[in-house]
C-alpha cells in the first residue's frame, strides 16, 4: 500500500461498544469500518492461520503483532481491489488495531491518524456483563467463559490501554461508553463529523 490511509482509531476495553459504534459509522457515507475481530473470525478455521487464531482466541490472548499487521495489509488490499474501500474518499474507522505498542509502530507508516475515539467505562463488571450477554446472543464462544473475559480485560489494561500514550494527547477523545447506543453515537459524531468535513475530498460529502 503506497498511501497512508486517513484513519480514526477506536479504542476501548472489550465490551465498551467499539464494534457497535464502528458499524454505525460505517453506514455513513465517507467512512469505512474495519473490525479486526471480524476479520479474524472470517478466517477459514480449517486453514493453518485459522487454526492458529482459534487456538489463541480460546485463551483470550492476542494474535502476534507481525501476523496481525500482515493479515490486515492483505485484507485492506482485498477491500480496495473489490471496490469496498476507497481510500481517496473515505476515512478508515479502525476497530481493534493497534492493540500493542509494537503494533502501533508497525502500522504507523501505513495510516494517518486523524483522531482516536476512546470509549471508556469505569465499571468493569458492566463490561463483563455486556460481553456475557453478547456471547449468549451471538454464540461467540470466546466471550462465554468468564475467566476468558476477565483475561481479555486484564490484557487490555496491561497491553492495549497504554498504547494511547503513543499518540499525541490532542488526538484522543474520551467517550463515555455506558450511555445508550444513541447517546454514545451522538458523542462520537460530535468528534468525527468536524474531522470528516476537513479531511476528505468534496466528492465524498
């Protein structure tokens, strides 16, 4: 990929609603949402890479950094070739990447970070309950086990939350994740709408 994608990063602990808000943004013209979780889950589970991911997901651990970035680059190239993503006229809403300091370094030459949406919640038990309910509704076995859920939350606090410090504080916008979907979306749009207006070509408006 020769160009750096104009990008909004979605940060937040598992259960904070990144996927929901990312999907809503992705329905608005001028935005393209990519969830790395969905990207991994779309892998052929019978392939070598699919089996590797399944083994990692069952433990609630993170996929190795280099493997994650390589897969993401390949996936983005496919989206561009298929006409799903137009980097000239769309802002990439990246959900789930980077998750570690090393990932942030590896992806830095590939994306132009316009802003960071940090969905946060002080009540960890609310996050645990959200993940458990999501697992019941969607049949996501990786979220059904409470020990796996808590391991994912601990990994986020230990390895992913500090990644925010890699970026200029002026790029980080804190969003209260425990409101209703509409209230959270309103906060998100208050951040991204002005960024979108000044960052994309007129043809995408």
